[in-house]
C-alpha cells in the first residue's frame, strides 16, 4: 500500500454536501493528480469534521489544518501552496477557539455510523449488496498492496481498542499474535454477546455480517492464521443463520478459501455456537467451549495470543472490533483517529434499553456525554418520569446517577466514575426503580452464570445475594452494609476472571450513590421506590374507586372484595403484590404504599 | 418438542445421527449435544453413555459439559418450553409484571413442568432484543413488547 | 459464480451491483423492505411480511420487489417497513402491524401517496 504523507478529509455531512463539498473533493483530486502528488496525498470524504455552518470544510492530516468556507477557485492555489510549497494558507483556516470556549466544541449529537453503516440498508443475505458498498475492497487492497507488518501498523495507528470491553489496543494484540511462535494460528470472533441490554453485535451479525468476515480475513492475513472461528451465542439463531449464509457466499466467490485474490494467502472460516453460558464471553472460557469443554476460564498468562485455541497462538477480538477494520483500511487510520478523545479513538455502538423513549442502537464518537445520549439521541425518560441512573457496561458495570450526566463517554472516564465501558449496553432507569432491587437482580444473574471454579466468585456472590435478598424481603440487619462492602473488596481482589472481579460493581456503585435506599430498606423497612414486594402494600383509594370490579375480577388470588359501584378493598394478608390490579385499573385508584 | 416416549434404540439412533453429523470429533461435543437436545428436547443418560463410547470420552466429562450449559436439558421437558428473559432491561420495562402473570397462568414456577406435560417454564439470560422488552420465547418463536394482557392469547396458540 | 481473483474482478461485480440497483430504481418499480432482525421478529415482523406478500398476491400487484434487511437500530419502532420508489426516495414507517402494512401497500405502493400516520424520520 502506498504510504501517503498527507490526507485530506472532506466533510460529507448534509450541510457541507449542500454547499458543494463533493465538488470540492473532485477538484482536489484533479489538482492533486495534475501536480503529480496522487501517490503522496490522499483525498477522502468523512462525516463530522464539526463546522458545517461554515462549510464546505476540509481537514488536512497529519498537520491538523482545518480549512473552512472553501470555494472552487481556491483549490488550485491551496494545493500548490499547502502540498507543493509546504505553506498552509492560513487566511482560509477555521478561527482559533479561545481556551475558555473549548466547551463550545463539544461533539454534536449526530450519530456517526461506521460499524452500523450498512445495517438496515442492505440485504444481509446478498453479498453483492455488500460489494456495492465497497465491500471486500479493503481485503483486496491489503492482499495486493501490503505486507502483514504494514497492516498491523495501520491498525496500531488508528488507535482502535478492543470493543468487547477490555479496551486493549487491537493493533498491539495483533502484533503479539503475529510474533508468537506456532505452526498453526487462529483468529476467533467473540460473538457471545451475553451482557443483558447489549445487542449491538447481534445487529451487526444480522445486518452486515460481511463486515465482520472481511475484518477477520484481514486479521488472519496480518497475524498469519489460516483458520478462523466465529463463536456465536445460541440465543441468536438468526444471527447464526445469517453469518453462515455470508460465509458460504464468500466461499463461493473465493474470498474465503485457497489463494485469496490470487495471493499466497489461504483461510477458512467456521461458525461455532455457544450453548447458553454467559461466562463464555470471557476469552479463555470461550476457547474451552470451542474445544468441547466446560466454559471455565483459566489464569493468564499465558495469554491466548501466545497459547490459545488448541494451545496455539490465537487472536480473539469482538464483533465490533473486526467490523471496524475494513473502513480503517479504506479510509486510513488518521480518519479513524480523528474521531473520539485522546485515548479512546473512533466510534462506539451502544444499545439503549430500559426506561428511555428511543430504545435501540446508536453509534457515536467517543467523547459524547451521557446527557446527549440519553436525552438528545434517546429522547429522554419514558412517560415523562425522572431520570435516576444509568448502568453502563453490562451486569458488571456500575450505576451512574444524575451528577454524572455530563460525563464524556470514553474508557478512562467511565472507569474513573466507577463503571466500565463493557461491550456497550446502557440500561436507563427512572425514579420508579429500586436500586437495591437492581443490585440484587444483577447479582442473581452473576450467581447463575458463575462457572463455579473459584471460591471468591462462587461462594462470595452467593453470600452477597443472600444478604441482598434478605434486605429486599424486609429482613435486613444492622451490619449488612458493612458486610457487603467487605465481601465486595475480597471478591474483586481474589476472583480468577473478569466475571468475578466485576461482580461486585453494581453493589459497590449502588452503595456509593444510593446508600440511603439501602438504609431505608434495612432500618425503616421501607422501599422508597415502591418496588420490593415485601415492603409495599397495595391499597385502593376510596376517592377514586368507582367499584367497576375490574381489579377484583383480575386478581389471581381473589384478594380484592367489594360490591359493584362500591369502593373495593384489598386484603393485605392475601395480596401477593403482583401489581395486576394497578395495571388493569382505569381510574388510577390503586396505590402502592 | 416431543414428549413421545422413545425406546433406547431410537435414542441411540438419534445419538449416532448427531455424532456422525460432526464426524465423531471430540472437540465437536457441544454441537453434538446441541443436536441431540434439539431432536429430543433433552439429553437422556443413555445418550450420554453412547456418545461417551463413540467419542471415547469419559461419561463424567459428557455429564459435566451437559450440566454446565443452560440450554442443555438433562430431564425431559414439556411439549413446549417457555423461556422468559429475566435480565435487567426486560425487568425494568415491565418484565416483572409479565413474569408474574405467566406464573399465575401456568401455575408453575421457573424450572418446573406442568402436570399435563404441556409446558416447561424457565428463565433465560438476555435474548438480545432488549429494545422490544419485555421478551419471551415459546419454543423457537420470539415475542417482544409483551404486556400481561397478551399472555393468555399467546399461550392459547400452542397445543 | 466465478471466483474473484483480482481487484478488477471485484470492481466489476461492484459496478454490476450498482447498475442493477439503479435499474430497479428507475424501472418505475417499487421496493418494499421489511426489517427482519430478531428485534423486528420479536415485534411481529414475520406477520407484517406475510401481510405484505398476501396483499401483493390478492391484488396481483406488479412491479414490486420485496426484500428484507437487518436491524436498523431504532428497535422501539419495530416492525419497520420501508418503501423505496427511486434511488433517493425511501420512506420509513414504524410500528407496522399487518393491518397497517396493508394500508401502506394500498396508499403508497399502489396509490403513490405516503401513508403519513406511521411515517418516521431516521
């Protein structure tokens, strides 16, 4: 691949497009070629440079020169001065933003779809539609123009970090596996997206499977692997089917198989399914599962890069990490590194779920705030309720309350705040959520999914769950909070793998920010959010009840009595607090106290 | 999923079909067990014993793998299996109410099968469709945007 | 299907695919796209797809192609249906039940008029 000394990025956002940015792009290309610079200067289009109001705008890297309000007749002069004579044309630069006004340059709330670019646009079961969207061009370029070291360098330069949650620099990981000694190497895609609330990977596998396949083939070439596996959870049968179709189509076109694109590189790819074990999202457990064993993690080192699947050097990356690769190759690492924050480059997909109006998938550059995600893109809290907390990063993530709404989202900032990036699940909670119940809930999940191998996780989470269950049942004791805090510390320090180490996070963060709720449960036997069944009562408001008998007729345990047109009464001793009466009442006469 | 009583010979035939499909490779144990689970609704002991001898793996290993993964059943299930997602996004979106309604309508708790062998009710981890929560699966059919009122009609669809 | 052995082969297929897309768009034909990701199916997209196909059969609608796509990402609007009448004109509809699908087919696909009630911006 030719190494360009400069890249020109031309903004293709709608506002810039309307102002003629693509004509500017064409003129730039023509002028660059005219000056004989086509092997030195690359011209690309890109979304979101950020000053469309003063478009058309371009960005020149690596210098970082931002030109705005360009006109067609500016181009020949600009190319000659900037690229031939090395003299940037400062009169056309974007004005310097004074120090104090830096916050004005916060990212806009517009999404930037890189990984999700084809989802919902193409028929995922038709490889030609992927090819029409520049599919497999990156692979062709890499196999004909670059050697493995160059490919690894590009990925390193892009700043791409593993999107599965750990955030380890992808290029560095590829480098380790490339350098490891082994007669056989493997690439594995971790598609065991088990985090509740995370479904980004599912969408990519179902909507644009070839982006993952192409990314994996490129990775295999870079590290020297001849065999790959996509390990997909069995709870995603449609994703499994779509990926298998994609692989078959790629094989039919010779994009998987012997001597791809006429090169010496050969590669085969298979799908393996999980069987319902969250822990298999952990890379060593995943490897065990492919090998036909219980999905139990093992200590590291040795890391999979050195000794992984079947004891051979193995590169494991998340679906999203691979899906980014073709675009990074085609558009160049500087384009990718031009988005995001200092240490978290590029974009990230997030799955918004819970009490937010617009649930679904988004893809945004790092640096966007939680407030923008929840309120601007997510449309705010459902039913006009008040925001209480957001849990990021899956069941091992922390819950962040209101004071963190202006937190810019990136790996470091989320960890500092006491949560994690995880794979990108974001569960929004409103003021009707009991945070103790939520902590108990996540712990129940983790207890269920603990592989059982190490004592801190297996026994520790069980004991924590017992304590939390007691608290939610109104049987909390003085000393429970301190005991929980102790257990959290020990489990975190002594567990074998990420599942155990992260298990205390929901408890730690809810104790930190919502300690008053725990205390209300324990000392006042009250659930402030009116959720914990043992601590609430359902009552009928005599002012609102019209005696329609709907609640009585729907009560599964016949706890409600009353004559037609007369106020009904709930017997608290029979009532099981299922909430059905409140659901069916048309007069809002059922109160929870 | 069928509950017809199969004799041991038929069960072993099913086991052989699965093993042959994956060329009797040891590392394909999980796909083999998955195939048996799909065909029979569960993995009977006699099948585990047969797979053990065909793959030359100790039966204890087969048992330990079969009991590890949530999607494998080692006991016979009802004609239909209901998997209700009990993960946080479903829980906060009304999943609790749907879960309670299901429990009331079926008359059983998670992990149990109804006396007439019609329903097995289990909870499952996240199905990955959280944006249309609450969600449940009945056999291979997936239902989203659930409300308690929909439950009786959905259940009535199945024989 | 011939194996792709070079960048030129790939470019040829790309051009053919783009041409095919343009031809379908310019033929005056209509493309109806139903989101069939798992979230769509959980929201009832299979029944919506069936309603679309039934409508086409019962009304012998010609010049319409029905395809599927994956998860667009606005899952709470599922089932999602899109009607594309030419290269740049694509209308997206949300919460398309089988009944609404039939109404959209009648109003937009047959009658050329957007069914405003369920239209959504993406």
